[in-house]
């Protein structure tokens, strides 16, 4: 694969973030996988060990596939993350395992990472390999709620919120302040065009914590993070899975995210989400993961084409409901983007 | 109804565990499910009365709020904690046969999947509805479900999965269980599931919420006259 039909132009994505009509269909993904990168570039992603080589290959794949940007996971860029105990990993992980903070003592003795000590050099180096017109989009090392759950464990956190609210608040603040600093630093780089705040807030039926708790513990930090991103002239995309309909007004009016990513047919199909919120926030991706995995390529192209017609590429970029992990068949993924690139 | 039973129900519904518990703020300094259950036994109320008229109505009330998005997982967990604390006082009566569970359900997250929050919540709600729950944990193979059913004749099985990929493992587990235990009833649930998938793999019930699953379990009990 060595040709794309149109030149990269990050401004097309900017039009989407501003809920304007793009000049052509625009693609968006949160992240994709090494097997797909290998398939597209003809090189072996797994054999690469140098982060810059990986970034070069990821960038090449995003370019060839027709994107106007490349997402680079923060682990390649910074080395800044919150460390918990080991989580066993299969196809999913438990949100209750690996906790390292369970009381005031363990909170105070935790080895908190220092965002300023991360290495951000690659955000400068990447400028030399970015094709003209492309920018970098950087997700965080997990979000405020995700990292607190990672450190405390979900069920323990639920009890802590009621039984030791001061400690819970202090943990949220310790995580939030460090993530804010991370986003302030990363959004200041010229190579970066937008940032993804990746923080899952919902289960299938409702938010993981009550909207009231989210408003007290989580959202104030997210609001500051979006403000920091906007101060640097960049755009803020919220990637948050689950049913968060009850807090969409907070996301749009209070936190002022530019775009919302992650949709599921079992919760709110993306077509419905666009009708409900598309005039107030850009809608990204949304082709349901289950649909993407289990449908035929023709069915996928048809649905992707339909949503491009429905939205007329005004405030909407085509992509999956979540990401492209290795279990998404390559032909199904290609069938989805074909609707935009044909 | 005896007012102490109403107070026990209120403690469970509101997650008031014991006197020391700071939650909920509106009940701070008051007795919780722990103390009130002990008092009720001392007053001569039977364990069955406490379970049927105090604990289960409390769990039903919070379960209803949860299904209507008026309560959230943390509130459910606090309610389950209050219920479990009260149940410690009743455990000896279950052991002696003075009170009986409505039935036994074996639950687990299917092989390849380590997600446990939904399963745990449903398990707590079922326990709160008077069912004995045997939780096999996560990443459970067909073989482990089969062993558990052999050890608990007449039980029901509940399978959970989080992902499109792991829910596919349900199909072989359901097939193996059904081949071995023809009359066995199997419930399935989890984020990517729907009724169509449930029907296709031959499971008996798909539920979006724990309340629906409990209603189904209770209907089985009614049907068998247990």
C-alpha cells in the first residue's frame, strides 16, 4: 500500500472539532495495532525495539491509511505513568486487582510520578518524520478516574468514597494535578495538534460513580485539563466508554470538550448520538466494535457510508466505536475506511 | 409490619452497616443493619421473618433504584455490605436448616475474561434476594462450571463476559453444560450481549440488569414449587 487519495491536512480534522463541514470525509481512531501496521507497511512492527522506529512506522501506517494525524501512545513519549501492582492480563483485566493504596499511610508513601521528569524529546524529534500536513494526537497515560481505580481498585474505591471521603478526594487530587501538568507540557509542543483525554466513566447502564460524585471528584480536574489544552491552542477529545448520557451536558457545557469518542450500539448508537449531541460537540468514530468484528465487509462499508451521508462530514469523523485491536479483522477495518477513501 | 424490620430494610436500602459507619450522613450515629438484626433475634423474631421482611425488601428497594439509575454501583455495594453484615447473624440458622435459600446459582466470568464487577454486583443482588451464590470467580472454564453443577444438583448457572471476543466463549460453555445437564437453566449477561446472542447460543435468559435476573430466578422457583 503506497498511495492515498488526498494529501494529509490536519485542518480538515480541525474543521470537525469546530463542528464545521470538512472538505472531504475525515478518519479518526484512538489507536490501532501492530499487526495492522505491519500489514499496511509491509514491515514487522514487533521486531522494532527503538521507540522512534515504532513511531516512524505508526506514522507511515496512519499516513497510508488516509489519516491527517497520527496518535502516539504516551508510553512511547514520556515514561510518565502511575504504577500499581501487577494486573493479570488476558483479553480483559479486572478493575479490582493490583491496588496499592488502601489507607492514608499507603497514600502518603506511594511513589508519585513527576510529570516534569518524563521525557518529551520525541515530540520534537517526530517533527522530522511527520508528513506535511499531519500532526500528532497524544492520549494521556489513562485518565483521572481510570488511574485512581488502578491505584485503589474499583470496589475499594466505592467504599472509600463513602467511608473515608477525605482520603478519596486526596487521591483524586494527587492524580488529577499530575495529569493536568502532563497535558500542559504535551500540549505546548508544536507537533501536537490535539490531545485525547482517555478516561472511562460508564458501565453499560449508567456511570461508574454517581454523576454527583463525578462532579465533585473527577470533573473539576478534567475541566482544568481541557482549559490547559485550549490555552495552548489545541483541541481536546474525550475518549470515555460506557453509558455517560447523564453527564453529556457536563462534558459539553462545563468541561467544554471539543469532541466525544467511544460509542456502542448497546448504549447509544453513534447515529443517534450525532442526532442528540452533534450540534454541540464533534462526534468521532462510533462504528460499533461488535458490529465491526462480526459483520461482513459489505455491511460495514454500507453503514460507514450511511453515517458519512447522514452527517455530511459536518462535525463527524469516521472510525470505530473504540479502537482497532488485533481482533478486528483487517478486511473489516479496511471495509470501514473504504467508505471514506473510495 | 414490625418496625424493627422496617428499620433493617431501611439500613440495607441506604447502606447503613453499623453504628460506627459514617454512611449515609443522614443516619450517622444510628444503629445499622448489624445491631438491628442482632436486636431482632433477641426480640424473638424468626430468621425467616428477618430475611423475608427486612433484608430482602431492603435489597429489592435499592435494586429498583439501581435499575432506574437512581442509585449507582457504590450505593449498591454499600447496601450489599449492610446485607452481608446482617447475614452473619443469620448464618447459623442457614447451617442448621431453620431457614432455607430459595435455590443455588453458580456464577462466573467465562474463560479468557478477568472482568468481575458486573458479576460481583449481580451475585450480591442475588444473595440479597435469598439465593445461595457460588461464585467461581473469573476466567472460568467449562470444566469448572460442570464440576460445580455436579456438586450442586438442581442449581442454576450464570455466565458473564465483557468483550465481543470473550462472550464467544460462552457458546461452547453453554453447549457443554446443556449436553451434560439437559434441564439446567443458564443465564447470561455482560456488556456486549443481547437477546439475539442469548437465543443463538441456547442460553435460557439474557438480562440487562440484576433485577431482571432475580425476577427470572424467582419465576423458576415458582415454577418448580420449591
